[in-house]
């Protein structure tokens, strides 16, 4: 997916419909000039509804829709006829989309399943017609209720990638190469930093027709949680991953130190990320010999660790086994 086509954040002004006014009509017939009230209720204003669509992977289709309004309900009519409800506006969004209040940061709703519907803004209720106010002591009410106003305001729609395992690592650590080897995804791969500018998803085939979803997140640098590099823009995608797979290149200076830097950036961004299950995978193992690997193993964190090579397919199956086990613990 081209970087220009990946949109994971939009801010839109939404307005739900106003409720229709109730009718204060009085019935007159040839035989009974004072037949009493027969005003119907007003119709409900249209809702603004978010609906999950698994065929969407980005918010690009909403990028240029800055205002979305629902219709108002129709007024009540004579003969106790209720006004028509305003047409609801159905806004299709990718699975993993949340709606947030831009002022308070409060999450208003989230869409996590295909076909799931969440009412973002309710339409105003229709007003009651004068028939509803008729009593034994007040037989001819000449008034009716106005409809309620709908709701309106700016709302942020934010996409967080849903995946079983998210790849976390520094730029050029081998994340995209791994994804291209274990899945049919074709991320851009080159020998320079920040090759990956958008998250990439791949379905990884496992044993006995099983599979899991892997997400390649753009590289993190030290200070990403403070907005350096591409960090703040994409760190939120890690929040929805079940397992975090840390990728550190074997030819780095200090693998344990690099892992701690990555872990610290996640903690600074959202401490709850440390509650997720973690795996450390040391990439590019074809560049080091057994002696160096033995030295590296002496100072590794107390989490599942594996050396692998996307170039030679060394330990790729073992890595899949570890990932599958951690996903299903």
C-alpha cells in the first residue's frame, strides 16, 4: 500500500439529525366540528453510525469528507400519522477504528468486528403530537412537543491495526524482510533507514492450515515516544497486537541494550504495552558465527528468544512455533 494512500487519522465534523416536531392538529368532520386532537408524533432524527468493514485497510475514503450530516426527522401529521425518521448515515470504517473526542481524548466507541455497528451520534427524538397530551380533564390540547435537536461536533477517527503479532524494532533491523519471507505481503525493502513508512499486514501460514496475522510497524528510534522519527504516528498500532515480536539485528553493538531502548519507548508511550507477551528475535544471524552467538546468548532478557535468518530461512519454522505458542497461551 503506497504511503500516500495510507490514512490512519481523520478529523470530521459530524451532525446527527434533529427530531421532527409533533403535530397539534385538531380533527374537524362534517358531523363533529370538535372531534378532538389527532396530531401525530414527529420522526426521529437520523443517527451517525460507524460500521466495520474488513475490506477497508485505511481511512483514505474519509480524508476529504470534513462534514457529515444526517437528515432530520419529519414533522407529525394529522390522523395520528407519525413523521418519517431521518435517514441514518452509515460510515464504513476499517476494523480497529476508534472514535475519540478531540478535546478530552475520551474514546467514544470502537469498531473491532466486520459488520459491527456503533452509534456515534444519536439523532434527536421526535416531539409528541397533541394526541399524547389528551386527558380526561384536558380533552383538546392545542399544543405539541418540538423535536429534540441532534448532536454535533468534531470527532477524530483513528485506526489501530489489528494483528496477532506486531514487529517492533529499529529501522533496517529486518522486520520487512521477515514479513516478506513468512507471508505473501510485499513490503518495500531496501538497505536504508525508514524504508517502511506505513504499517504492512501479512497472513502467516502455520501448520495444519492454521494462520496468524503479522504487522510490520515502521521502525522505532530512541525518543520515538516524544515524537522523534515516525514513532508517535505509528506507536498506537502496536496497542492492538496480542504479541510483540522485538527484532534486533545480530550485528548490532549491544542487543540487550537495544531491546531495553525499544521497551522504554513503548513504556513511555503507553505503560500497558508492557503487559503484552514479548518475544526477542535476533535477525541476520547469517552474519555472525557460532562463537559470537554463544556470547550474545549470555546476556539476553528473560523472555523467549530465537536467532533467525530471513536470507537462509534459518530457524524460521522455530520462530513461527514460538509465536504460535505465545499467541495461544
